[in-house]
């Protein structure tokens, strides 16, 4: 059995300590231990009360996710909760650290709750496609009121101690939580025989009866923040039961029914796949776990633009001093001003106090001189995508920063080995592809060059964790993981436009599938002119898929920046409006290139765009550019708006069935003649063997990765 519960008597109080490192989940051993210890405390006449706490940094971190979907063994969670709630002696939860999911539900079964000042609580089950299934949907609304409870459960937010006290979850905040809990329970035993049970606190749920506003606001919140997800609707139903049912146990029964529906829903599997995928991504197969990492005490940033400023905020937010260099004083002043405005905005939204803002912003310094980077442990270059410019910067950095400093390039697709070659320290050079806005977006692609050392790689992955990023390793290849797949996806969207679809139709179909933003809205946001200008400068002809977009650029329709692209935009608004004037251009370019425009179904749109992602992802996997299929899913969910409840493109392929994927690819290869639909050899082989993408061959049995000169993708970034 996994985990245990320690039993001790202090001054007539039984102190139960959950010991199941690192986060004290409610594994089978913990459940059995809690039950047995409660029985022991009840049977001991010298014990007048019980204090329940956790060992280490957690109270109870929640249910054991590895047991989800299994049968479980021994004492059930419900048996533990019933024993806690019915204990003949008063119980106080001494919340020493975080209490999440089943951890908070455990505390809600106790008579009282005292929380350490730095602890936090929450019910984040929605992030795994689930709902709180241990009575959380019934007990929490009775303490906080249904509105606050719904906000917590639908967002999965972590609630700090002070707020937990203000909204009624806990009774006190403490500096010495166990000792104070012992004193607290002794005072309660002396002063009363009636110890409260959350299940009996009906006042706040009864007040909400007949108030449709509470549930309507929750539905609106779910529609906005949890688009397409199943669990939020079930959570709302549970709280509705808590409001309207007089019998608490009937509410629990409803919660159990709705929890089971979530448990059996495919979204649960998809979201837990990503949960474990993000944790697996940090493990690099050929880098030993005990690899030494550098202590990063100060960071440097080259470039004060949008990316440079955002990356600087990431380090400052993590408590790491950061120095920004720019060649232009006006640009630098503007960049620092933007950073300060971002922090001021956070203060205005209540995400930071003024004092916290001053402390964090105080970690950001700036100058115009490379010499000021001399004491930095890592320097990240964040200028625009020009290889020659990056070469010059890295040559300068090599001369001005200390010899053991890591040099990183924030590039979305340029050759890291080429950049490393101009330095005296190629083993300390790595790619760090942050996503814009860097201070908000979770994805960090870590690009491993041919000579990047294990120590460098391990250090960057550790930094990624400290910056609260979902870090994924990619080999050095054109477009890395994300942008290489994006190229195939947008190319097929553009081909659909050539063949007869319209931008709004493509966008609506893919947004209905679950993507945050359709490809044409995205291209308008990024700017249609980026590739167009590069091709004009290089004297290159527009590739077939880019011909319509390049023609729009010739008409000065660059996207949102010019208030006109595939859509039209009103002044001061990013909302896309139809652009019927473009349809003549679509007809013209289609005709010139031998296409007879036709009606295209939403099904075909989704199939072709998503299949292009899957097929390219399979090639990326087969070349070893990505370590594992789940890494690709983590990239596409955290960087490109793929719906988390579908588990990413590779998980989605598994859910479809690889034989079905191949059948559809072959169908569209025949219809279009496009090589993008030639099924990947890896897909064919896995399907033949009845395997899934997680069972792809190990790196040494994969084919060679694309080089920068070999790839047809290379010139499209």
C-alpha cells in the first residue's frame, strides 16, 4: 500500500499526520491509515479531540490520480469521509500546506479548519475533466455560498489563506498551525458539546433557491472559460442539487452520478493525458536524472520589444533579477514602460499588490551596453528572426559574458547549430522558443543543438519549471515541433480557400471543433505580410498555398495591423468583419491556378486541417524531433490553442483510431493529389500492429530528421 498516517498523542489530542511524499495524495495506504487512526482515537478514552495535518509542504494534495478509472482497493474515500464526519470526537483540519481536490474535501468533512498563512486551497478537478466527487460540490456551497463555490470549481483556482478565511472556508489563519489547532480544539471541547458539521449548514444554499442568476452566471462563466468542456456543466448540476434538495445525502447521490459520467467521458482521459504528458515532457531520455544544473541567479535579455519584455517579466515574476539590453535608447525606454504598464494592469486587476509590483518590477534593470551582462548566468537573445543579426549578437555575447554563461536564442525556427557555431561555447548554446505574450503563454520549446550539453539542457528545463512553463524539448530542425506542424495546417487551410471555401467558413468549422482561433483569424492577427516580404526580398515566387495571401498583401491588406486582411476590422477593434470584396480575388487566383471552386463541407474542412497536423506530427515523431507523442500534444495545446479536452492532435488520432486516420488520409490524397495526405510510414506501421502513437519506436530506430537544407518546410518560416 502507498502512503501512511502517523499517530501521536499531544496533551490529550490525537495528531494524525499524512505521510505520502511528495504531496500526500489519498492513496490506498493513506485511506486505510486515516480510517484506522480515527477508530483508534475514538476508542481511546484519554483522547478528547483530533487534529489532522500533513507532513512536508502539503496537507493533502488530492486523490491519487494514478488510481483514476481503476477499481481501487481497501478502504474507499467515501468510507474515510463518513468516518471523519461522524467522528464522536471533534476534528480540526490543520492545513499546513496546499489542500487541493480531495485534500480540501477531506478538510470539509472536519468540524473545523485552521490554515497556515502561506497555504492555499482549491478544487481543481475541472482541469482533469472531472468534478469534486468527494462531497465538494455539496459541502463547499454551504460554507461559501453557491456563487463563490461555483467560481472556485469552474476555474479550478487556488485560493490563498486570507481569501479562504474571508469567504468562510476556514475558521482561522495560523503561524503554527498544528500547535494552534491543538489549543483551538481543547478550547472548543471545554466550551461546547455541539461541534458544527458542514453538511448541516444549509442557510446559504436555501438563500439561493429560486435565484436563477447564480446558475446563469455560472453557465456564462463556463461557456467563456471552458468552451466545449463537459465537466463544468456537471458541476453546475451538482450545485443546483445542493441548492434545491433538502436531503444532503440525496445531493451526494447526485454528485456521485454526475462524477461517474465525467469519469467515463472521453474528455477525462484526454485531459489526464495532458496532465501526465506535461510531467513526462521534463524527462529527457538520454539525460541522467542526476545531471548537475547551473544556479541561475541573474538573467540577461537582448531586445526590449514584445518578446524581450515578456521574457524579462517571466524571470522577474520568478524572483530572478533580469537585465535588458537594447541598441536604441528610445526603444529601451518604450519597452521598460510597457513592462511597467503590464504590472500596473495586474495591480488594477487585483493580481498583484502595489508592494508586490514594486518588488517584482524592481528586479528589472536595463542599459545599452553589453558589458552590463558580465555577471549574468544566462542571456537570452530576443530580436527579430534574422540569422545574420543573431550571428553578430552571439559573437558579441561570447566576448562580454562570463565563460560559463548559457547563451540562448528565442527563435521560432532558425538553425540553432548555425548560431552556436559562431561562439566559443557551442555546448552552452540552446534555443528557447517562448510564445507571445511570453509572460502569459505557458509553452516553452527548448531546442537542443548538436553540441548542447546535458548540463545546459537540464538547466533550461529546470528554469522552465521555475518560470511555470510547460517546457518541451525539440531537436534542431526547421520549425521545431509547433511551427512545423502549423505550416502544414495553415497550408491546407489556404488550399481549402483556393478550392472554394471562404475564410469565415474555415474558421467557424475549426472553432466549432474546439480551436481557440481559426487559421485565417490567426493569420490576420500575426500579419499576412511576414512571409510575403521575405519572399519579395529573396526574389522567390509565391508557393501555391500562399498565392491568395500574397495577392491580398499586394492590395495592402496585411491583417489587423492595416485593419484589413482576410477580414475587415473597425478602428480600435480586433473583431473580424466579413470582407466580401475579397471574393473576387479568391475567384481570380483560383481560376489562374486551375481550380474550379466548389462547395466544401465543414466536415472536410476539419478533416483536412486536423489530419495535416496529425500526419506531420507523426513524421516529427518518426524523425525523433519530438521525444514522444505526448510532447507534441503538450506543444499544440499550450502554444496553438488546440482544445485540451481533445488531448492534443496525437491523442485525438489515437481516439479516432489510426486505421481510420490512414483511411481518411488516403481518401484526401486521392481527392487533392496533395502530398500532405500521404500517410506517414510510422502511422501505417503502428496501425498494422494495432499500436498507438505512444508506442512509437525509440529514437535509435527512427529515421533521420530533416536538416535545414533538406526540408521543404525550411523556407516557409
